[in-house]
């Protein structure tokens, strides 16, 4: 309860309190309304309670021993699932405490035996409701993330290793990434040499994996519950959504455009992301609606993703058109780095006035201004050879 209480919005918090109070009231009044018999006084509640305590404690130890011997530990909230087998024993411990020490003598139920179950029932309902809201919100974040990826990447080459960061939702296992990705891009069973494989693999951004990405190391294939994944970190594609208000950023290592809110691990790995693993001219793959819901509304992030795709295709006229359409609909980014495809498109199309109107937004941030100068000066993608005047304009604008 303590972990989820501070995560809810005011509306959800008030609803959780209302549900918890209702559950507590039902628990408090139920014995009287159902005419449940009171203790007869003929049983030794203290002895029975102690027996329940012993039985419950042994049940907890027996359930957790394999967990501990398997080098796992109960750590909230990451490894809280290991408490599930032991919860039955925990209930016996709790019942034993209430029975053995809940009232001073025999007879009617004490205030403790009435109020403790009511309070616990209320807390339980509030906690379960809070986690339902939390997981629904988390899935909405993931669902939106992969819809944006589908707008940006029509297809991704098999045996690509994905690394991603979701906003406000931790990624604890690699299948948090390759699961949705394969459901979109490779929904059919994929077998190589009679081995079931995940066409798209994934790696968590740990300190070790960032180092291996920077080294371009090819690690041994990973087998997980009957599925084998390629772990060639020389073929990695990085995806990031730094904040809830940002769009998904698919990095091209030749000119990684980093948000001001980017995590340091993503920033270290971004220069090694291979956008060439995106098959820009392949038929688009749409997330299945039965899993990912209906397509989100085409707001700013739709235009940003499509303009980024047009830039990778070299279709600057289309990128500029998308910028015009987005601004005509009064769509604006919350993350200023997302102006970059449109700035380039306007400059390369000779529309310097349009590019100039956006320039102060980037120049207002020392970080983004310095980054833009470095990208346009290095020109590792070779855009300047096609549009020398536009490239010169960009260098003069952001390097002075």
C-alpha cells in the first residue's frame, strides 16, 4: 500500500479511499448481519492461535526456502512475486495473532478482532485498485510507445537487437521489449534450423550492456524458455521516450539527437544505434488492434515519426509538408529536440524563413544548440553534399 499510495492521481486516490471504506465497512458489519456465532468460550483461543502461528511460520519458511536457495530474495517491489507461495502461511500467522492475542478473555469478539480485519480489508481493496490503475496506465504507455515505433519503422530487419526505455515504467526483463516488437513485426512462428527464435531480440541498458554496445560485441545466443535470441550488439537499434510528454526517439548513430531529459546510459549508447536496420521502403506493419487497441489520434508525435521516416528516406519535401500540416493544426512538441527533422527539411528545401522561426527554440537551450552545431558541422550522414546551401545555413545558424 505504501508503494502505490503516492502514485495515484487525486481522482483515483479518492475512488480508492471510497472503495476501501466500503470494503472495511462490509467486513466490520458482516458478522452481525450474517448472524455468525460468537465464540462459545469452550475453546482455548490462545492455544489455537499459537498453533496457527507455528503452522503459518513453518509454511512461510517452507515456501521461501527454495526461493532463497535459488539465489533469489524478496525485495519490494521488484521481486515481490516470490511472496505469493508464502502468503497462505502469512494468513495463518495473522489469524493466529488475532486469535491468540486479539482479546483478553473468552466470549465476544474484541474491538481488535473487529477493527483489524476491517482495516486490512480496506487496505487490500485500496492496494489492488491502485495496482490495477498502475498497470493499466503502464500498458497505455507501452501501447502508445509501440504505435509510435510502427509509424516510424515500417519493418525492422531480423536478428536486430533492440534497446529501449519506457517513460515512468521500468523494464525488468528483455521480453518487455522484444515481446511487443515481435508481435508487431514478426507475429508468425520464426524457426531457423529447427530452433524457435525471436526474430527481434532485446537487451537491457545495464552498465555492462552499454559497454558491450559501444564495443560492438557479438555475445552468445540467449536461450530463454524455449526461445533463442541473437545477441549481436553490433546490430543494435535504440529507442527512447525520455518523458511522458516526449515522443519515441529512434536513434541514428550518425547524428544522435539527444533530448535534454535523456538518460545517461541511452546517451552513451545512442551513437552506436544503427538506423539502417529499419527497412524504410517495406510495407508498414500495424500493431494488432486486439492487443494494442485502436490507433491513437494523429497528434504531434505522429507527424514527428513520419517526418523522421521521411528524413531517413531522403524525402525532404515530405518532411517539410508534414511540418506545415502539424503547425497548421497547432501541434507542437513538448520536447524541443523533436523540431530537428523539420528544421533540416526547411533548410534543405530553401525555406530559410520557416527554419528561422524555429531556430530560437533550439538555440535557447545551450545543450541543444551545441548538439545541433556538432551534428551539422560533422554531417556524418552526408546531407550537406546534396544541399550545400542549406547545410551552410544550418552551420551558421547554430554555430555562431
